[in-house]
C-alpha cells in the first residue's frame, strides 16, 4: 500500500484565480459583445528587450557548433559571466559587496522562495504578512510545518502579520519569537515598499532572535524613490540574517523564459539542536545541485544581456511604460475619489473598496459595469478584505480604456 503525504491534503483548493476565471467566463458568455480588460493577472505583457533576443540568438548559434557547444553547467549555480554581472550591477553599484559564490542562479523566484524552507527544521515558527504571496504559505504546509486550515485561508501554526493602512502595509516585527520570516518588498499584492529604517527593525529583530529573513525582492526594479533600498543588504548587519530572492521575470519580462537568483551570504548561520552552528550557503547549494541541473546557457546569456549598456536602457524603457500605467491608474482612481495605495514604487495598485463593500462585491461590480477584471484582495488573506489589486502590466491603450470605463460608472 502506498501512503500519500497527508500534508498535501491540508492545502485549501487553489481558489482565487480559478474563481476569477469562472466569473469572467460566465460574464463573457452572457455578454459576448463586451471587451473585457484584465488588470488582474500578475504577468508581464511587453516583449523581451531586443538586446536580450540578440544575445539569446547568438547563444543558440554557439550551441549549434561543436567547438562552442555547452552541456551541463558544471558549477550548478550559474555561469560566472552572469553571476559577475549581477554582483557588479545589482549590488556593487548600490554599495553592497556580494561575492559571486554567494549568488545561486535558478529558474525562478517562485521555486527558490518555495524550496528554501526545505533546508530548515520542521519545528521553526514561520511568520508571513497578511495579505501574502501564497507560495510562502503553501510550501510550508506541504512540508508539514503547519496544522490544518483554520478558516479565512489561514493555517494553524503560522504567525500572520496583518498589513493595514495604519502601518503603511509594512508589518512590525511580532512580539513573539519567530524563526523564519518571509518579507516581500516592493510588495505583491499591496505595492507597498519598506524604508531602510523599517527593514533595519527587522534585521535587528532577526539578530536578537537568531531568526532568518527570507526577503523577496522580485519587484526591486520598479522602485523609483532613491531613498528606498533595493536590497535588504543595504541595511547594516543584514548579511548575518537574510536571504534575498530576485528574478528576471518582472524586471526583464522573463516570466516565460525563466531565470532568477538567490543570495545566501557567507555570514548567514543556522543552528543545530546540540548548539552547533552551521553555514547556510553550502547547504542551500547542496540542495540546489542535487535537485536541479542549472538554467540553460541560452537563458543565462539572455539574462546577462540586461546588464549591458543597451540592455539596461531597453529594460528601463519597458519598466517606465508599466510605471506610466501605474501612475495613470493611481491618478484617475484618485480623481474619482477612490483611496489607492501602491503603484509608486511597484506595478501593483491596492484599491480600497468604498463604503465597506467586500472585495468580491467590488470585483463583480467592476466586471459587470466596466468589464474590467481585478483581483479581490481577500484572496491574498483576510487582511486583504476590502481591497482590490490592479496591475500595471497591461498595454497602455487597454489601461486607458479600462480607466475611462471606470470613470464613466463612478
Ligand atoms: C512574480 C513573483 C515572483 C517571481 O517569480 P518567478 O518564478 O521568478 O517568475 C516572485 N515573488 C513574487 C512575490 C512574485 O509576485
């Protein structure tokens, strides 16, 4: 007889996006003439930068010749040309010294943020913000680090930190001791960013409690305010307590190409039950190279191309286009009288529903009257109730049209 891993049975059905799809299809079937604009899905729409495409073509040609063909990447953690470009441009240029041995390239920040918990003991207490990117929670449920569901999408044993308007959607470190903390800034779904002072409080908390911060910086490229840190390592002492996740997905339109990386600093330590101290980096690399055989050479060549002069310019242009959308969404909704957050240093706008209308009621109203699809905030956690997430990843003409329609019904 084969036993199933019953931790997987604790997972609540993937409810949010299937339900959005169901309501959208029902509406489309009843109103075939309506042109629905989606501002709901967190996927990019603009094509790859031409420099990236050229670099990938060259790499394919190299792979097609015996003398320049490449098989497995022997390092298992990414080619040096890519890790060196990351070290110099993503970190050194912002005053952060990262060694290329601390950079581990992968095929996605979703996998990295999901897999990282594997190397830590099952009795660690995990803290997440509410609302939250569901990957952090579900992977801990699968691992058996939680009890069963306890309503409102929550699981027993996880510490939820509600993010509200009062705290600018940046949680304070909890009063209790937790061991693993997931933070994501700029945030999906709220679009909030954390200041250096706010991150310093977390670093301080982690150092005091010997906790580790898992810092998801997938949206750092959207930061506009020069005072906002792009990396948690801009805070003194963070290398002792933080792992940072980054991705080419939103930065350079790689959602369908797949490339990301994780920083595990040499100073980062975890503990054994006998009091011994263990360096985390080698254990993550051991896990990574055992279960993963590297990102394709063609992909890594494309990723490195965003760090050329021309590549940087082209990638910035695309991000500027998305942030132009974000600005227009914020402005228009603000003029109509809605309260909106985010959208300044992030591609997400967190819209407060008026008059205590629920997230799903507001979603239905927008779909039925303006033919616009958002994402109900309640789907990201109970503290998301009363909010709707809009994304700035659309085509500008679609965004404009959606906003005109919202204006017309307001
Ligand atoms: C999109 C996203 C990522 C990136 O995931 P990839 O697997 O690299 O495409 C990571 N974290 C958050 C919160 C995201 O929204």
